[in-house]
DNA sequence: AGGTACGAAATCGTATACGATCACTATCAC
DNA sequence: GTGATAGTGATCGTATACGATTTCGTACCT
C-alpha cells in the first residue's frame, strides 16, 4: 500500500531499461538524488552495470513524468522545486484527486472506510512527533485506500504522477506547514463522513479538492509572508 | 491554431529521435497508421532514414502518451479502440477540459470570444455538409481559443494528450453521432455566454464538463442500442 | 486429420563504438 | 587587466552489431 510506484505502461519487468527506470526513480523519490542533481548517463550505467542505452531510455521516461529535465547535448538533471511548478502540480493534483475521489466514493465499502480512518489516526500521531516524511507517506496511503476501486485507471495514473512529482521535492521542508497539516487530518475525517453518508458526487469532489488546494494556499501565504 | 502538437518536454527539435517521434505521431493522428497497425522498428527506421535507436525512443514516448501499446520482445502496435479505453479517455478529458476552461475563463477577452464564435459558426456549417473530420478539428480549434491563456500548462498538456488519444481513432466513424454534434454546437454557444457574463468558475466548469460527458453518454446509448 | 514438436526467419533488447556538441580553461591580443 | 579565442575534456546522440526471444511454417507423430 505504501508503494507510490505504478504507471500505466507497466513496461516489461526484467528488462534492463525497466531496472534502470525503477532504480533512478527510487533514488529521486527517496531523496538520494536531490533536485538539481546532474544525471550523467555513463555514470549511472556503470553504477547499475548496464550500458547507456537502457539508462537513456529510463531517463527519457522520467522526463515524460516530469521528474527530470533534459537538455539537448547537455544532459539530465533532477527536476527543480520552482514554486511555479509546485503551483501547477498542486493545482492539477487538486483536480484529479477530486475527480478520483468522487468517482471512487460509491465503491468504497465500510471496511475500507475503517482502514482509512486508522491511517488518519496514525497521521494524527505523526503530528505530535513532528514526522513530516512519514506524514506525507501516510497521506498517500490514506488516499490510496479511497482509490482502491477507482473506476478510471487513467485518472488514477495522473494522481500517481502528481505524487511522484511532489515526492521528488519532499526532502526540502518548504512544503510542510504544521498548522496546515493539522487541518488536513480534520478534512480527511470530514471527507470520510461525506462518503459514509453517501453525499452526492459534487459535494465529495469539492471536499476532496479543498483538501489539496488549501495546502497550496497555505504554502502561498507562507511564501508571501516570510 | 490547428496544430494539436505541443507537449511539455518539447524534446530537442532537430534530433533524429524528435524527427521520428513527430513523423510517427503524425501518421497515427492523421490515420495513416490505424489502430492495430504493427509498428516495426526496423521498417520505420528505414523509412525515415535513421537507425533503430531513435525510432525506439520515439515509440516509447508515444507509448507513454497512450498512442501505442508496447509488448516486450514482441513490438509496438497503434493503440486500439477498446470502448472501455474510450470511456476512460473521454471521462478524463471531461474533467481536465472542465478545469482548463474554468481556469482560463477570467482571462478570455472579447476578441477571443468573437473568434471562438466564428469557429463555432463554421462547425454549424459542417453539420449541413456532414464533414465529421473537419468538425472534429474545428471543435479542437474552438477549445484551443478558450485555452490560449490557460494559466496552468500541466492541465493544458493533459488536454492535448487526450485529444491526440482520440485522434488516433478518429478515422473509425463510431464516435460521430450527428444528433449529438448538433447539441454540441449549442453547448458551445451557451458556454461562451457564461464566459461573457462572467459566471462563476463552478458554473463554467460544470458546463464545460457536460459538453464532453454528454458526447460520451450519447456514444454509450448508441452502443447499447445497436 | 488433428495436434505437437522442431527449426528458421523475423524482431526485439542491449552492448559497443564513434562522431558531434557543449562547457571549461588557458592563452593571447589589446 | 580584460576580453576574445582556440584547445581540451567530458558528455551526449546515433549507428552498427550481435545475442535473446518470439513467431510462424513445416514436418512428423498419433
């Protein structure tokens, strides 16, 4: 449940190309390669014990997902933390998560609700211990539970891409606003209640969007008042 | 305005890889390669006068966009017209177009409205001459005008991807429901009125979504009653 | 006759090699 | 001393080559 992997074109497991893709992606998502890190084909190829061709392919795939930027005849670097990009990503995520939640809502059974609630409780505890990394992962777990039976895999894929994009800049703390995080937990609870009571799709979508866009607003407010 | 090209990672123009990407994509979008067509690396490479490596890269990119499917050690084929896929794509498009419209609305000036109206008028004429291909292209033009100043390029990119995906199966006529197309034109006009009068974002988004999801519904209804 | 097993052709996946392009530095002219 | 310029090293982009895998046709067996 913790894996944020998953992509539509699951691309031939076992191939060197796939291996390189997973390896580099993992290093980016877990923060070994931080934004701005220069990805040199030859070095990575040597590291992984493969030739440069599959590595190149992996890098281009990561580029398509927005995790790295690529410049002709210069090379690839881990995608940056440009605030504008952050805004774009969060805004898009707000929309696709909202849609995914609304579409999934009718298919969420009480057992799943209970599991989601348990995850949310863990998040609450994280707040006391101030553990942003774990908090972020649990936040994804929470939504993963809701999206388990999402009827539209395309939308789900867009959600995952957004998560990966954000993960690449998780290491920098600028995203984490403690006060905001506390609200987040409450919004989760409200969302669960709406789903339980079978609220209409429109209402659920609105609530799910708010949850993400409020985080964005909090960040923007913080960015403007240093 | 007619070009539906544009992708986020604009990828080094002039490279053989980019050249191959554009060429194959064009053949798919314009219907030279129809769904199910087998894309053989060697053949394409010979056609384009390049080696297989850049062609392979191009194909993988197209795979990431959903235009082709790829199977390990077997090869690539132009993505099919599976009704389920169609549903997924239209549903997703409904959502991202809705968002793009709502975000763009406040930035659309009267001149742009006028241009959009002119395009819509052309579409009306297309209905009389029964020209589905032109109609579809004009439909994209119409929305392109609205999205000219879309403040979120990520969302705009998702819209373009959806369009490309649909274009790959345009040649098959199963999508075109004449009665539905007529409604479409009216909905365009309504949408323009909402934008002109400065309706709130929620209302505009709803109208923009309806426009796409109603087309989907019409298709589904037709598919169920043969 | 039908089905299975084998073999050849086609195609893919990756390694290696080499030319092209770019960044960086040291040198030279002014 | 400062600017431009040529040289050098590093890295990318692509071609070619070859082993691996699949597919398809054919022959053989039941």
